[in-house]
C-alpha cells in the first residue's frame, strides 16, 4: 500500500505545483525545489490512510494530502532562514535560502502557504472544513515556533503545536475528505496527536537533545505510540497502514 499512496502524493503535488517555467520562473522553480527535494511524506500519507481508515478511498483525500505537505514545506523553508535556525542544508541539499537567496526564500514560503489553501479548496467533499482545519494547524505551528525561540520554553506546548498540529490536521483532513462521522474523526485526531508527539520524542532521541533525558524520552515515545494505535480501534475502514506507520516510526534511525 505504501507505494500506491506515495504515488498519489507525488502525482498530486506535481499536478498542483506551478511548472518551473511559469513566471516568475525563479519562484516556480524554487517552490518545486522546496517540496520536491525528498522527505518522508509522512503527513500526506497519514492523510490518505486516514481517509481509508474512515471508510473512504485514498483518492478522496489527494488534494488534502497535497495541501498538508505543501504547508509543511512552507514551514521548513522559513525555519531554515538565518533569522530562525540558519540551516544551510536540508535532506542533503542546500536549503532554499542558501540556493535562491533569503528574500526569495521568504517569498517561496509565502507562496507555498497560499498555495496550500488553494489546493485544499479543491477537495470535493467538505472543502470548507478541510481549509479550516489546515488554518488551525498553520497557526498552531507558528505559535509553537514562537515559543520555541522564546527564552522561556514550554516543551509540551511546543511539541503539541510545532510538531503534532500538522499530524492532527493531516488525519482530520483525511477523515473529512472521506465524510467520516464525528466519532471516527475524533478517533483519528487522537491517533495523530499521539503519533505526532511520539515522532517528536524520536527526533529528540536521534538528535540527542531531549529535555527529558534519554530513558524518559524513549518511554514517552513508546507510550504515545501505543496510545496512537489504540485510538484506531472501532474505525470502519482498513487501519493497517496507520498501525504499521506508527510502529515503524518508533525507533527509526533517520
């Protein structure tokens, strides 16, 4: 199923991103560079698989999935800027600001954010609710980032918003695209919140910079993963992909 879902993500992204020659070409080229330079595609895969778990089809959520991935990449472009993390490399390639300049990188992020909402609006079912969910996540990520760069840090707030909010949006948008019931949507929301937190704890273990210490962080990652998998009980569709994804993200090496 992974290859099938990944193919839907890549094909839809190629469809909705501006072609490299569209004027101004530097912007179009840089947008494609930002989104197309690799990545796990975890969030759009969650979106598609959530639609399936809610009893729908993966195709129902293809625009929602593309939208969440585009929004995610906008946050990365801005995170990498000198005023933020000052990163010169991402996924083994120069960051957008390093390749295209700071001003263009800011504009690329702005353009990707705008495009994300335009793509979400293409959803054939519940487009307004899908856009609203994307907006909540977009704001949450920024709120988490502001807390992250502040002198006094609330780790739980940062992890919930900067990381988990996009996971939650991905799952809920997939559920909405499949016209899921309120109860099933909330099951998927709980799954994604716990998965997002587990994902962040695993990142901390990989980066060796957890505020909780290594053993406690590993315990938190395992607990959140178990809670995520448990939240899938009772859903009407196939949840095997989401269960496998949660298990594989635990203890990952990259």
